[in-house]
C-alpha cells in the first residue's frame, strides 16, 4: 500500500513538473524569438530585461538549460540551430553575443560581453544601489561592453568563462575551467587561465592524412 502511494505521489510530482515547464516555455516564447522545436530543461531561464522580444533569438532544435539575459541598457543574444546550453550556464549580454550552429556549451559556463559593473568604486556602488532599489538602469555610459562571436561547431567545456570582445573560430574546443580573454582561431584547443592554444586540430588532420 505504501509503495503504491509513493508511486502515485512520484507520478503526480512528475506531472506537476511537466505542467510548470509547459507554462514556463509559453512565458519564454512571449519574451524572445524562439523556434517551436527548441527544448527547455527545467533549470532554463530567459531574462530579457531590455524588454525587446527581438533581442533574444534561438533557432531550431536547440536545447536550453541555462540562463539567457539582456540588460536594461542593451544586449542581444543570437543562438543558431542544434546548440546546447547546459545547466547553470549563463549568457549575459549588454552588447551582442552571437553563437553559430551546432555549438555545445557545457554546464557552469559563463559568457559575458560586458564588465557588468563600472571600474570606479563610487560608480560601482551607485550602480548596485540602483539595481537593488529600482532595478537595472536604462543607461550605463561608463560600462565597457564588446561583442562576443562563437562560430559553428565550437565545444565549450564545463565552468569555462568567455569574456567580452572574444571571437572563437569554427570547430575550436575550450577546455573545462578555461578563462578566455582573447580571440581563438578555428580548429584549435585552448586551456588555462588565461586560455592559450595547447593543440592545433588542423595539424592533427594533416598528420592523419599523411599517415
């Protein structure tokens, strides 16, 4: 009897979770331009603070398990087809984050095209006070932001950090825990803090062909 009750309770919780995910997905579709085939994991969040539905777009067959966020003063996020954004990963944009197709982004990854807060201590405190009391400000003239571009077929390992102004070339791999502060050419593996090239995948292909 107790087993049956537990089983019924488990099924009820699963149905409830699916129902809330269905409601959440409808909310996301209202907040951004999302293809009907896109799937959301329960941990997904779309925080389009700028309030412009066109600011965030996600193409077909992509799976979102992390957070997509634009700021009140600006931001654009573009994600291509067949991409994956893992749980607890964050894409925060005040400028532009452009992600190609077939890009795999593991869990715990942070992609930020902005410093998020001013360098000056007084301005930084005033910025925090504004967020805490009235929400994100509509203008941040002293906040440094630069676009991020991630080309097709890139793989970003868990807990990596991609900072403002970075361009990651096609089919490159960002090793777990890397801090990427400078642009990365195509077909390489980078690792470390700051990230540097540890392997050239083009050379691997040439060696394989020659053998």
